[in-house]
C-alpha cells in the first residue's frame, strides 16, 4: 500500500469520526417533544420516590430505583452546558468531502437535523 493510499485512508477515518461525533452530539441534545420537565418538578418526583420506596414491594422498588437514577442523571445534564462549537468546526471541515465521497445529499443531512447554516459553511448545497 502506498503512502498516498495510507494518507487517504487516514483522512477518510478522520472525516468519518468528525461527522459521527457531531451527529451523535446533535442527537443527544435534540429538543424532545412534549412537556418540558423542570428542575423543581424532578426534585419533587425524587422526594416522592423516596417516600414510595418505604412501602414498595421489591419489584416496584426496583422500578423506583431506576427512575431515581434516570432523574438524577437528567438533573445533572441540566447543569451541564453543551458547547458544540468545536465539534461543529470539525464537522464543517469534514462534511463536504465526506458527503461527496459517500453520496450524501443535502436533504439527508437536513432530515438528520443538521442546520442549513452549518451545511452552507460546510459547502453542502441543495
């Protein structure tokens, strides 16, 4: 395998990694449908879970423990501010060549949730 071929493979892996990381971050932080939970409502539910645990049978207690773990993680996530700028910059550098090489259309990127302004900066047009 030539050095050029090795370099091209490495570049493809780097582009794929940048695209994947950005898309995964978008997916994790996508607004969810329905009524938004507030920090106060989650804390109240945690208090009710603790009260229910006292009289719950083992199966119900298991479910309550899982709900408590989920709520605790969600509360921690509320306090964490997500900065996508670095991932976005990497995506912008990689998405154009990646899209051309893989035959990915503008519509496919949009359906996945990538903003039009980001696609424009990446050189991907309709």
